C-alpha cells in the first residue's frame, strides 16, 4: 500500500507550511500541492484554506486528519503484526545524528543490525546535534543520537551509549586562563543547546561575564577556530577525539569541571511497540 499521500497530508496539517512540510516529506512544494489537490478531488472537500500568507485546516480538513491518523496507525499495526508472524523484519527506520556520532557510534550499531536484519532500510540524516531531540519529538525521525537534556520530555525514551566529558580547549602551546582573567579570555561557544547552557551556568557560578568572541553552530567549527588561536572553546571530548585537528589543540585543566554529556539514542516511547524500532533499540545492551 502507498501511504505517502496520507503522510504528506498529516505533515502539512501539523506544521501548516508548504515549504517545511515538503522538506520533511522529501518532496518538492509543487509535488506536495499536487498530492493535496488529489486528496481534495477524491474526498470532494476542501481540506485547506490557503493564500500567500497562511495555510489553515478547514472543518473537513480536521475531520480528514482524524481519519488519516487512524488509518496510518492501523497500517503500522498490521505491518507490525505481519512481521511478527513471519519472523522477518522489513521496512525502514529514519535516523538523525551529527557527522561525528555517525562514525563514532553508528557504524558498530548498524553493522550488527544489518547482519541480523538485512531487509530493514536505514535512512540516515545528519546535522546539528542540538536538533536530535526536536526531530524525534516532531515525528521527523524514528530515532536520533544526541546528548541527554537535563529533563526528558514526556513520552521520550532515552538509552545511554556512553559518557563524554565536556571540556575546555585552547590552541596547542597557548596558555589557558587562570581564575583571575576569565573575563578577558575570548570564548568560542555553541550558539545554542546543552553545551551553551552549561557553559553559561558555569560562568554565572563564578560571577563572571564571559567575553564572547564567536558563537557558532556545530562543535567541529569550534575546534577549527580554537586551533587557529582565536580563543578558548568548549566541546564534548568525543568530538575532539575524532577531529583531524585534535593535535592542534589541548584540553585545559579547568575547575570546577562541566557535567559530562550522556550520549545515547532517543525515540518516542510509543514507537518502541514497533518491532523495527524495538529491534534497533535492543542493539544496545
């Protein structure tokens, strides 16, 4: 069965934006528009009110959304039941992680999984690790790899892979600051996310206003800028260990230390009922 059009409809109904919905559905905006028009023709009802500025569900659209979610849920259930009956898993799993995580953790996990379940297709997307939780919560991915936040969202499952210290780094041969001159030290930090929150809390505990030289997206960019001598950065040690520039920087002995990253898998608790997701989850003992 081809459920793609129903999935595209649900995606558009949830985000009410053709550009974002088409990107999430991996189709062009024009293809998404054609799918919606085809649904409206088949149902004989206008499902969306749309103009140049906004997209809104009509009353018929809200009714159809209930049907679409139920239909997709029942389709998932019968797929799971048939897979259990056959004893052979088939289908696809969508995953998201950073490039660093893809070769630090994912290679070993996927090697085992592919050996045990050769007919399951893995669709891997990479990007900023700070988006790992959000993409699972939004339903964009089945599983992601990222750092565990201080508090898990309701309905979100987490499975630990390993701990990775969050470390201060400087260019090799460059002396690190002492407690007296942190306020004058140029800092290269993540522009958002868990690492940035922990660094901000660390400076507040010292009653120091940090001198921010640069705010960047991605830990690899922090290592690069630090290696050029632009300032002191903060990254998970696993990023440094896998960086081609690791010999150009050094870890500073800073006290008090930042709390370690807990790196692991995320998925929605309800998805663990799927034999596919459950099998992948069980790769980590």
